[in-house]
């Protein structure tokens, strides 16, 4: 049996667990999918149990547990930050210091206690990997490249905020980096907060908001907030930020710079927010492009691997892919802190002699990021029969044809197939699907199905073999982490009245308007037959019926809720929303045939807004 290593990330946000066998990812999941608490920071007990089941092992079968960061070093940074900001931030210090002086400071001992409480066997030694090394390992080791430059950019780990590495074979060599408080991730989070969105949750909303605005504040940001050097290194002017002194990201200095107080959460969006989003997005892209060029110069590599929370900025990734010096880029699908669990396990496995064999085949080792739980048709049938839910059992081919026909007729489908995705994106295992050709789809999904803000764009899933016909892509994008322009041949000529802000939503820009953002871009997922046979079969059937190989693919959840994990959660979401039909494994459920759905309380009030 190959050596097993369990990786864990916990106690900040997006806790997760992962198992590596002989250097290959076997299972991984975020705790939020089990606890149903978005971005859950608690010890990932349920995710660990999933990983043990998937590996067919107990804790005593593992050679090591790898924790994703050095908690003692992080505690010193946190406490030093509070001391440096005194007397401001005293209340925040009083609230958080007890944890950082005790159980958070000694995470290995805390992890050992939690693992022991699972009753799953003898707990192996808990080893520590530095935060950015975990990110770098998650980016390089499962990538399809024999060697590559590796760039990790996030808010902050222990002290690091940006690091450059050189990956070759089984080795990862650090080449340099930047330290707290100079952080591109924290800069972006400051604007996320100032625009009324939640930090560590709403950054992707800010990215989606940017195309509605113009970057009229970009020069001010460069002049007053961030000094960017030609090599991509930078320094923040921390006098304008509040994160060194307490719980908030910005204060009066930001208000003076940008013409008034921050937008309150759920408040109306104005041109200022559109333009602030556009401005910080542009500056972020500029920094990432300069860092990418430095990475190429320092390593001499033609391929780049990315991880860290900023690597989830798929607009910046798209620019790096199109305009940067690399022939190809690869982004870890769980690029944020959840991916640290996998990275720590991989780094430990390779330190103990694991070998990378998959690059010889030209494919990555992530199994399409389908590393979460799966439910057999027998398990699903027992669930359906136990609750008396009307259903039809179909063959895989018949399922694809039937769902394709319903989607072509303008209906919305829930798609629950195989193992759950690892990372923030739904990739065709836990997805809500719709026709990308229908201009009404975007508003229908946002307002009546997902119950979320109207400005937010949707992503296309496209057959990999047809992607270049619809999008200006120079490479595959299997994890929905590259934004690309819609191909010129799919765009529709203008002629509409000039519009700004949210009025831009009313304009049809392409043959696939539901996934074409207001700047003619799209966050693309290319779907291959090998990694996603059921989803590829459905897209093929839809193309055969309509001539179009593209569907809207959005996560199977509503706003504020984690992506569904179980058949029960999928059915509940199906019945609460405007989803018309549910493909649950080999079973098809029609909304009109289901028993009346009633809940005593308002379920939306019970789900915190993200």
C-alpha cells in the first residue's frame, strides 16, 4: 500500500481535509459542505471522515498528518500586529488574544485532540508546512508540468503575502517574496469591504462588478495606496488602511480618498462602486502581469502554476494567460485556504519520497477536482423511496437526451452526478444548468432561482473540442478559472442605446447572452470526456439538438448556502427554487410531479447572506 498522508486546513476560513496516496490526491473536501455553514472555519471533522472513507483507511494507516501553516509563527504575527496598532484595536485584541495564546498557537496539538475525538484509530504525528509552501505544493505537484514557475498570492499566511517558487520534478525551491502588511489580497479585500461586500467571501462579487464601471480611480490607487515596482513587487501605504488596528479593513482615510463613507451591505449600488471595482481590478491585473513576467525571467520556465486566494481572480488569470510570457498556466482549483490541506499533504508526501508520474501523460492529478463524496444509484433510490418521491430511472444516454431536450425548451435543471467538487466552483457534479442562448436566463437564475444580486454573471460550460469556436482561449480551462473574451464570430453587432451601470444588463451581446458579461467576457469551463463523462454526454446531446455546445453552469445552491452535498440537500434546493427538473444520479424528478412543499419557517431567513 502507498503511503497515506492526511492534510488539514482549519481555524481561519474554508477549513478542509485531503488525503494523498503515494503523492496522488485521493479525496478532498471543505467542511462547509457537511456543516452547511459557508466558509466554515471549524475543525473539518466531517471532511476528515469523508477522506478516511474514500481512502478505505483509519488514522493508524497514515504515516503523517500535515497541517497547512505554522500556527506559532502566525500567532507571533497576529500579536505583533495588535501591539503595533495599540491603543487602537484593543477590543479586537481582547477578543482574539486568548485563542492565539492557547489552542490556536499550538495547532498541531489542537489537531491531534480533534482527531483523537473521532475514534478512528491511532493519530499519526502532526507535521507543519508553512502556509505559502502549502499553496505552492498544491499548485505545482498536481499540475501537468514536469517543471514550472509557481506564483502564490493571497491575503497573508504567517507573514508571507506573495511568493515565487521554482518547481522541478519533486522539488519546490523558494525564490523570494513579499511580507505582511504589503498584500495584494488585502488591498482587494479592502475594496471589497468598502464596496459593501463581505471580506473572504465577496471578492468574487467585486470582480464581477468591475466591468460595469470605468477605472477612474486607478491612478489614485497607484498614487496613494500601492507603490508598484517594474518587477511586480509593491508596498502599501498602510496609513490608509484599518486592518492593522482592528476588525475593519478601511476607515476615514478611505472615505476621504473616495468621496464618502463605504456602501452599507445590501445598500444600492452606485457608479462609485462600479468604478472602484473596475479600478482595483485593473491595478490587480497589472500587478499579476508584472509578477508573472518576473517569474518567467527568474525561472526561465514556459509554464506557470498559480495558487493563493488571488489566483481565484479569474479575470487576472485570463490576462496572464493571454498577455503574459507563458505558453500555458495551470491554476489549482482549490486555490484558496481550502487547497492548503491538499498542498500540505502533497508537500509532506513528496518530502517522504513520493514520485510525480502523471506529467508524463500530459494531464494533471486532480481528477477533474472531483474528490468529494459520491452517492450510488442504490443509495439515491433508497432516499427517493423512503420519502415517496416520484421519479423515473433512465440510462446515462437517455438521461442526457431528456435533460438536453428540457434545457433546449427553456427549462432549468439541477444536475447531481458522481463525486462532489473540491474548491469553490461547481464543475458539472453539483450544478444548476440552463440554456446559454436565452437572454432571459441570467435574470431568471439570479433573481428567482439563486436569489442573489442581479449584476452577477454566470459561467459557460463548453465542450472542450468546441471551446475555441466560442471563446478566445489559447488553452483549456477545466476548472472555470480563466476569463476569456467571447469569440468575435459569436458576438452580435451593437445598435443599442448607450447604457451604463446595471442598464448594461439589458443588452444582448452574443449568441450566448446568458454567459456573456457586459464587457464581452466569460468565465469559461472547458469540459473533457475523460474527466466529466456524464457532463460531456449532456453537452454533446444539447449540441446535437441545438447546434450549441454551451450551457450555463452555476453552483447547485442559493445565495449564502454552500453547494449541495447529499441527495436530500439537492432535493431541498430543487423544491425551494425555480428549478424545473432534477437529475439525481440515474433518476429524473419533475417538479410538477412532486408532493407539495411546505416549511414552517422562512428558510431564506435562516441562511446568512454572503
